């Protein structure tokens, strides 16, 4: 019965022991909140394994994490779909934890983490027009280099950036936003 409580669930710790002469001691360790996820239009509080604890609301306002998104498209009815969903949630929480432990205020800029692509987390930053792509295996790879080059990426504002990719070893890729060129059908072939 204890395991049916949302703060315990299957991943919380429950230990039973006898204390003689006639006492049963139940020790319970609640799951720890580690992330938030938008699932089917509702925000859920997640534990360290990425498993839902409870719907997020005013009583959980003290738990402020970036919101994991891109999850609804992963939820299907088959075992493979459930595994993809569980992996995406666990990866999102792992990225959230890694970014939070980094320090330096960058974590506070991250508002959303899209986990719809395997092995990739797409960070949406509060004051950036572009996304930041990181590897779920090592989300801190190239982050320090990116932060050092951030002003250079912005440049003089003439180049619009679609995303910055930090997934590659010792390399940062900057993808320019699509620019519409002349249309030969309407511009007389110019």
C-alpha cells in the first residue's frame, strides 16, 4: 500500500523490519524531484529516474526546473514506444541535473529542453532566438567554449542563427537560419 503513494511509487525506498516483541517498522524514502515535463497539456513533477511523481501546481512551486518538451510524440502503445519515452524522460532529467551542477548562472537561462530526438537535447534559452543542441551523453561538452564565443556568434546581428550544435568533440557548429533567395519564377530569373 505504501508503494501506491505518488511520492514513493516503484522507485522509492521501502524497508520493513521487525522490532521485538511485536512492532513492525516501516522505513520510507520519498523520491526526490529532479525535473518537470509537459505531457498531454499538463506539467508533471519528475523524480531522478524521469518517472512522474505528481502534477505540478502551486504546492510544488519551489521546484523550478526547465520544462521537458517533445514527449507527447514519443508516447505510443507499444513496448518500444514506452521505452523511448522512459529513455527521453531519464535523459532530460540527467541533462537538467548536469546543467544545474555546472554553476555560473547558465542553468537559469534554460527554459525548455526538447527531448524528442534520440541522444539529443535541444535547449531553449530565455534571451536567445536560436536553440542550443547538446548530446544527452555529455551535455556539458563544448559548453564552456560556447559561452566564451557567444558574443562572436551574435556578431553584428546581420546573420540570423537557427541553432548552435555542441554535440561534436572539440567543435561547435553554427547553423544559419534559412534565408529566402530570389525566386526565378517571380523575379525574372535573377
